[in-house]
């Protein structure tokens, strides 16, 4: 075990736990610490060799890389508790929507190193998609460590810090939009007397296969649509209804609303 790599978590909810699980199952060699007000959550983390701390400040004292894995509404309280422990060597990693690096520095240390991350819930299955942004104070080596942590439970992409709010709709919130889309198909199956036990696996595999076609086939989105759409066939009949309902415009509005809320949360 590399005793020099210390990773801490303030907050052990679903997302924080998923990342800790990813670290435990990866080839990263590190000591991992965590604090949460719910002691039961900390007890469950023992199977991932996570060591419990008595406070967020203790996590700061033990770790170089510290995840702020709490809800945005909790940030003021948490940052006030840990401010005295933040120094020039600490790398603070925020996974909260709308929270900026400047906000974190203003509440802790003006020279704090910050990495902003927008992960998504498929991290729970090791299939996450996380967007990361590096602040100026953070070194390339430190940023690479954080990227490797998220690569242990999915894929990553690096984006400019000023696009962290816009990316939320693309990978952070989009799973919920996809689940709602899936629900509509499963509900239709029920209407025509096809059980959810049959419809859901078929539709889910269609999503998985379609995603692989998007990433691996080499075809553009427009080309892939045409491949499924035989002239005068069933797919075109369905697509016509989606176009009439302005599906693309609805998705755009959903993304815009998501981004607007992110800016509201950052104030």
C-alpha cells in the first residue's frame, strides 16, 4: 500500500460510497478515510478498508485528497468546520452541482487547490461518466490522481471550469431523463399486455446496444437513425410522432432548466 496517497471523504452517501467502492476495486494503492454524521454508513464502509474519522477536520488532517461529498445545501456548514485544516497541500474535490472553486476558496483558504467534478449515479455500478475541471492552483500531477480515482469507476472527461454548470445536463442529470424515457416505453408495453419483466430488459439492452453503436460503430447520429428507419416502415411512423411532439426542443428546454438551476445554486 502506498502510504503517501491518502484519500478522504466528508460524506458517505451513495455517490461518495460508490467512489470508495471504485477505489477499493482498482489498482490504486491508497489509505482511505471517511467521516459522516451517520455512523451506520461508516460501519458499512469497513468492507472497502475505509477507516472512519470522528470529524471532517480529522479527515483534512489525515488526507491530501479530500472529497466534499455532501449536498450543496450542506456546504457552508461543512466548509466552516474544515476551513482551519485546509492548507497549500490539500486538494479539495467537490462533486456538488453548482458549487464553484472560488466559492470553496472564499470559505476555506484563498490558495486552496480545488478540483470540480460532475459524476453520475452509474458510478454505483462502476459505469460512471464524470466531467472534471482543474483550478489553477492544482498541479497536473494532482489532477491526474483525481482523474485516476474516477477512472476506477467509469470514464472521465476534462472540461473548462466555466462549463461545469452546463455539463450537468449532459451527464449528471441525464440518467434521470433517460429513466423517464424508459418508463414511457415500459408503460406502453403494459398497455398492450406485455409485462415489465419482458419489456424492461429488452428496452434496457436496446439502450446499452444503442450506446455502443454511438461510441463504437463509427457512424454519426444521423446515420444511425437512418439505419433503423426503413422507408415507409414502422420506425419512421414512430419518429414522425416524436418530431411532431418536438422531442429535441423538449430535451433542449430540460437541459436549459437544469443549467439555470445550477447557476441559482451557485449564488
